């Protein structure tokens, strides 16, 4: 048993780790994007079918415009900085869903949705760019893959061990297990990210908006509006996966000098 655990640890080190662009954080990556992304696209189509897409042409166009502008800037940045393979299999899409919920989310492979309920807080293109940068960051940082890898890590690890030990016939079975893991995670509709992921998406988000030419100083201002609108009713940080507004704003201000360097370029 001890030897299997050691072997598993070695295999994860060799095959099961990836790095997040820009922050350089190491993350678990047992399940591959080639497995997750097709499942994610199916789920996104399902959500689109079951939701009412906004027919406000002006608002739809603005959300798509900001999305494509940030997408283009991020793709250029990635290919110029040695990450050219990182976005393989991505197919970006930005939709606006009719809903009072103050929310937006991203699925693996670049599928983003905004709810109309968040637009009054975004207020303008700059505010949309804050939320868009954050959502694009979740997708680029493969936060969904990391969650799914954590959930299915044990199963995938067992396969790796049996394959390494030369046991035949189990890989097909375990691939099924991985698919189930991915499906279970994405069928929740929207993956719940950890606070660490939320914070990393804030950090990358202001850099992504900056390289797309949007002033990152709009981010703390957006979160102040968000705090005002929730009227002090936001859940305390320890019961929420989201960082509190205060933590968020002070973190954003801490990262601002870094983001401003990208903005000025
Ligand atoms: Zn988020």
C-alpha cells in the first residue's frame, strides 16, 4: 500500500500537474481538457436551451464585444509568452441570459454567461470588462479542470497505478469513472469555485482587462458598487466561497500596480 501511494505521488508529479499562466501556481490536472471540454460544451448548450437568452440587442452586443476583446488580447498574450498550447480546444462564447440573478459564470473551454441582473452593477463597458476579465480568468486558469481533477483524482490515480503495474483491462472502466466525475461536476450547472479560485480569478481578471485596454482601476470601483447594492447583507467571508467585498477590494488594490504595468504597455 505504502509503495502504491508513493508511486501515485510520483505519477501525479510527472503527469498530473499543470501551471496557471501569469500566477505560475501549480495545480492538480489529472483529468485532461480533451476529456472535460466536450462535456462542458454539451452542458453549455443545455443551459442555453433551458434559459431565455436576452433579446436586448444593444446589451447582447456589448457583452459579446467586451468578451471578444478580452479573448483576443489574452490569446495574443498567451501566444507571445510561451503558452501557445494552453488554450487548445477552447471555443469562446459569450451569452447574456435573462435573469434577475446578480451573477455571471464560466465553464471549461471558454463558455461564458452573464445574467441581465448583473448589468446595472456593471453600469457600463468598463464594469462589464471587470466581470468578463474575472470569468475569462476562471476558464484560462482551468479552475474547472482543477476541481474535477480533485474530485476524480483518486479514481484516476488508481488507474495510473494499475496501468503502471501492467494490469490490463481497467483503463476503459476508469475512463468511464472520470467521465462520470466530470459529468457530476458540470451537471451542477455552474461549478462552485473555492475562495482561492475566486481570488486568483480577481488577480488574473484585472491583468486580462488591462491587456485588453480596459483600465483595471474599474475593478475595485465595481466591487464597491456590488457592496452597496447588497446593502451589507453579503454573507460573512467564512460561510461564503466568495471573498468578502472588503478583502476583495484590498486585494485588488494590492495587485493594481502590477495590472497597471500591463495597462500602460
Ligand atoms: Zn468567480
